């Protein structure tokens, strides 16, 4: 075991797991047991929590390569305190997540999923007419968190005729309209797309006040982290008709989705598949492998976050 340097923590996609075993004979943390001496690099599955306890179990740990652009599952502050560097997989999943965000914007406005269920229930054949929906053209789409993915979403929506507004920590050198707070952005838009990082700083950033500002004709789309939206406030806003609907790819307690959302035709529910394409997941895995190789060779990560 002392010759091993790489350990796997949490479930990984088969392509990545097989490559780690082939290149580094990397065992899982469970397989290692107490024999952790010399294990300096941990590869973490997306969403796998790595906190002080996991770091305590690996006293020689020097680097964590996280599979995912988000890294709120890793206690980065604690890792930094211990001198452990952490990497993520930025850029390679931008297009896939942006595509899905746009798909949800289209779905909540044109109610693609809901009208599909309408047909399947036999309501069209029974002579019922489906209600009119809303167009993307002319709608104001607010981007909450104008990072790489936010800019990709905005760029995709402009050819549809949407007007783009945004809120980030500070204004950016872009043509889109900046709003100074999430509430101001919500008041100005028809669809609010959440694209902020997760973590303590953004927990419940979209709360009852933001949802009320969005209003009874407004829609929420979340492809960021479930923790960013106050789910109870969202359920209450939908129940009371204070917003028009939502498209959700992420939830606070995945894979558990609030029961109150399950039977609603005004909500689109997806199983956290923003980056779940063959091409993107393989690119993410390759970047993880590149980070591991770089650290073992030079003691540096390619995409560090701390």
C-alpha cells in the first residue's frame, strides 16, 4: 500500500475509475482501510463530501481532484488550512450545462413537458384545448451569476429574441443590463436562471423575497445547486400562484425531490443532468486525470481553486 499515491473517494464514472486503476492502481478509500500512508492524491466523485473527517483519514493527503465544476462538496477552507490543494473541472462542461439551461427556459415558457403529459393523458383526444403559452422572443431572461456558463446561456438566448439581464458580485464589461441585487433582477425579468456557485455564501440566495419579486407571471430555472434556492419558499410560492412555474435540475437533498413538486404541471423536474452527456463527462474525466498526472509529476494542479 505504501507504493500507492492515488485514492478514489465516492462513486466515479466507469471511464475515470478504470483509468485510475490502470494508471495508478488507485484503490477506493473503503478498500484501503487504515493503510493510508503515502496516499497523496484523492480523486473525488461529484457531490462526494470531503471534509475534515475524510482528510483526517488521509494524513499524507496533498491534493484533491474533484470531478465537477462545483466544489462546494469539498471543505476548501479546511483543505487550504492543511496545505491541501483542490482542483475542479471548469470550462469543459460549459456548453452542456448552458444547453440544458436554455432547454429549461424554452420548456417553462412553451410548456413542452406539460403539453406532452397532456397528450399522454388523453386530454387532447378527449377534445380539450391546451392553454396558450409564452414566447421566448421579447421575454427578459435574468441570469443570476454571470460566469462562464451564465455568459454561454445569455449568448444562446439572444438569437431567440430574448432580452438578457444579470446580477453578479460586480458589473461586467458586457452589453447586457446589470442589476444590483437578486431582488432587483427578479423584478426586471420574466425568467430567472440561477447559475451561481453553491456553498454557504449563496445558500437560499433565492428566497421568498426574490420569488415575490419574480411575480405571478415569472418563472424560475435552477441549474446551479439546490442549496441556492429556498425549496420550501419555492413550494409555497407555486402553491399560492406567486410565481408561474419552475424548471429544476438540482435540489437541496438529492436525489430526494419535494413531494409537493411531483404532480405539478407547472414544474419541470430533471435528475441533475446538466453536464450529463457522453462528450462532457469524458472531457471532465480527462481533465481530472490531467490534474492527477500534473500533480504527481510537478506538484501542481492544472485547475486549482485554492
